[in-house]
C-alpha cells in the first residue's frame, strides 16, 4: 500500500456465541443487520465462517457472499488450535473448506484461527493450511495476551517458511501495554480518539483490519455466563455493545480519515502484500 495512506479492511468472524445449544440462535438476525449496514456504507470485506455455522445457516453464508464479501474459513467448531490434534484439524479443515466452496461457488483461500490461537505451540497447522490450498492466514496476535499471543511474530504482513502469507492482528501501544484495538472488546471499550490515533500512526506496511463478531452488536442478548469464562470475563463480553454500532459507522462512514480496502483476496490479487518478508520462528 502507498506510504502515508491508511487503508482499513472490514473483517467479520461469523460464529455462534451461545453457551448452550438449547438457547435460541441469535447470530443469524444480528448478522443480517450488520450486513445491511455495511451495504449502506458501501463496504465489502472478508468474512471468516465457522464450519458448524455454515452447516446450520447455509443461506446466510450464501447471502453474505452475494453481497460481494469474501468467504474465508474460521475453523470447523471454533476450538483453539492448541486444543486440537493435527489429524483432526486437517480433516475438519478440508471438510469445512469444501463446504464453504460448495455454498459460494468460489475458492476459499483464507483462514483465521479461533481466538488468534496460531502460536509457537500450534505451528503444525501451517503445513496443513498450505497443503489444503489456503493462500493466507490471519491468525496471529503479535503481542502478549491472556489467551493466545505470539509476541515474537512481526507486526507487519509476513510469510511463513512454507510461503503462506500471514496478516497479523493490528496492535498498538497504549502506555506500557500492547494490544489489538480494531475489534472485539478492545474496540468496544477504547475511546474512539485513541483508535483514530493508532490508525494514523500505523506503518503503511501494517495490514489494518477490524474483527467483529455477531455478539459484538447484539444489544438485546440477555446476560449469561460464557462457557469456560468467569463472571467478570462474561460481563466484559456482554457490556458496551451499543458502542459497536457507532464505531462501525465511525470506521467506515463518510467522516472517516482513511481509505476502505477491499477483501483480503482482492488485495492479494492486486499484489498488495507481494513484498511481505519471510519469518522463521526460532
């Protein structure tokens, strides 16, 4: 991308947030509302779809693709890589990729690991991704994290030794802390002035992208404890959702101070990341 020009890509992780399968599905309706908003704003991006969601809601996936968004893969069941075996991951990724390709009629070339769980302990996944025909991953959080982080990884686009392109989560320093700021609870809670400043200061070689989820927008969802999370973490995930709608408008509306980039697959076709250097973890 040209020096001095910030370009922001819309990405969305389509997953089922319910802690209990007996509860009503909320993500289909809220997701359609989100994509009505992006259509109004003239934004298309990359949507990372969990395989189980595609099985439950195939029409939703088809409808999103028909709006011009790229469909990519977000694992089959949203289990972190470090909690999977290599054989199970390979088989389910092959199955999920084919499912999405059958639904959309287009090649699926992008992958995002659940909760950025591509870490030094799960690099075994890279060879499967390359073997199965993926061209890029967007799975690394290049900072310390209470969940899954890879602070030694580059913060700019890079390639793994097997040639797979990696587009790491955008991070910024806020005082002594470094964390992502363009998605999830971070975007919800951060003052938008700090977000704007981080975007303006980002290197032109850093791929800037959001990562929204259906639940980020779901202001009507009753509070519930998230499976595997404590009360405080569940409360943090539940609060401040109304702000997500406002920040979507601020990030992609006419008052923004940056360009809107196309879906990742289109950027790759345009050669945007052609100069990404190789990174060989020690």
